[in-house]
């Protein structure tokens, strides 16, 4: 017949060899399912680099698809998200960040982080972390809605990208979590900051409106402490949700975030979620990410939380749940959640928390034990308890 395989794809149409007729038969794609490869084959790919692509999903929605190795967060991927957000301003109504690989993203490119740390390229590390923080802010404060659609594993940086979207529409069985402490780091791309915001929201505080007389009451302080405690523990222990609902219980998903039971429908469902947000008149909390980073008011407890967190860390070490170096990393994390060693609760900006994140991340990169953890994970795929 001249065919090289039973299935062949051309210009977005897949055909199968029909034994009865010895000819080709078109394979019908199920309704309600978008296959990114088919869209690209049909000429819907707008731009592409080695890390990601922009794909026109139709109906005014653009998709940023990751396709780097392990979908690790790198410069190419960040550049394509930036291009997608620029196109979103003028050419589209909404954006979906998704892919149909085994995993959404397993986080940052640890090999690049390790090499930069070993070469003591601190300025380059600072710049790389800041670029990742800034692109996540740009996702959060995009003028039109951005929906993240994680499936498989969305860990570390992959989770951080999702946390900044207007809505997460996950696969029901997605594995979502901030796992950086396992390699001796802290979430440095805005993940710690977003979890701090989630704690504020769970305590009934409105980060868009900022402080009020009631928000400085002892009751408000206590509510925030109780909301922060489990979130801090989950991030410090690198807990991963093994389903969308478990991820919600761990604080990674908000109440309004959604999930699809059928992962094959995920991209199409996320597209509908993005369009629904656009049609409902969704607007970001600020006109630009630069303004948002300075205007959002996040309540932090300072020493009130820090002293309690240090006691928790001490008990984890005494109980054998954490090593001495786990405690070093956890104290750095606690300092960010506390907003630094402030003598009393106060409101701070997103940029203030991001600066604390970046300082802690780069500082830990300089620690030999962190470098040993990263090297061991790259070599074996497993964490090192040192």
C-alpha cells in the first residue's frame, strides 16, 4: 500500500489503514477534545522555540504549550509566555497554559541552578530568579484572563506558574506541590508569596483592599496564624497533592479553582473556563504587574509567626521528621512567611515578599549541603536527607 504505519497524520487529519478496503479511513476525534498536536499539524501554531509554542485554540483563545525536556522552566519557556501575553493584549480574549506531555512541568532546570551556584554566578542567579518572578506577576496581572491547566506532575516552578493564573483548571489526578525544600531550596518564583496570600484569604483578609482597623485586632492576628500554620508545614515538608481535591486541602488550589475528571478533555475544558472568565468581565486587581507588585497589601505577623514556626521546626527535628539542615531551610522559609523579623504585624507589598524569596533562594544556592542535594537529585531522581 505504500504506507509506513497503520496510522498516518497529515495537516491535522489522522487516518488509519482499513483492512476491509485496503485503503485509508479518517480517524474521527471525539467531540469536546482538543489535541494540541493536531492543531499544530493543521497550521494553528503561531510561534515556536525550543521550550514552548503558541497555538490558536480558536474562539479567541491562545494556548502556551510547554515542550522542553521534562517541561523544565527555562529562558525559552519564559520568553514564549511573555510573547503570548503580548499577543493576548491585542489578538486574543483569553489564554490557556497547558500541554499534553506526561507532566505539566517538574520545575526549574536544576542543572543550570547547580552550575551557576558552583561557579558562584550570584548576579546571574538573582537575575534568573527575578525574571521568573516577573513573568509570574505578568501572568497574574494580565489584562485578560490566563488559565493554567496542570496535569501529571506540576511541581516546584510548574506549581508556581499555576498559582499565578486567574484560575487553575487541573486534571483530577494531577500531582501539585511546592517541593523545593527537598533539594535544599525554597519556592523562589512567587510560590511562597502566593501561599502567603492564600493564607490571608483563608483568614478573611482582602489583599486588594489592604489594612483596616479590624485587620489589626488580636483576633485577626490569631486567624492568620492558624491559616498560616498548615500552609507553612505543607511547603516546609514539600507535601504534594496526589489529586486536585487533595491539592485544594493542602492550600495549592483555591475554592474557585476547577478540575476535569477526564484528562483528555482538560485543554478544551480549560479553554471554556478561560472564555467564561472573559465573558463575565474578569479584570486583574491592578492595571500592570509593576503596579500590582507594589499595591497588593499582604498581612504578615513578623516575630509572632516566626517564634511559633521555629518551635514547630525544633519539634520536627526532635521527632526525627526533619534533619538539622532541613531545619536551616525551614527557618529561611518561615522568615518569608513571617515577612521578616518584624516586631509587630503589618501589611507589606508583593514585591517586598518576592525580594525576601529571592534573597533566601540565592543564599541557599551558596550552601554546600543544598548543592549536594541538587546534585544527588539530578543523579538519582531521589531526594537526599543530609
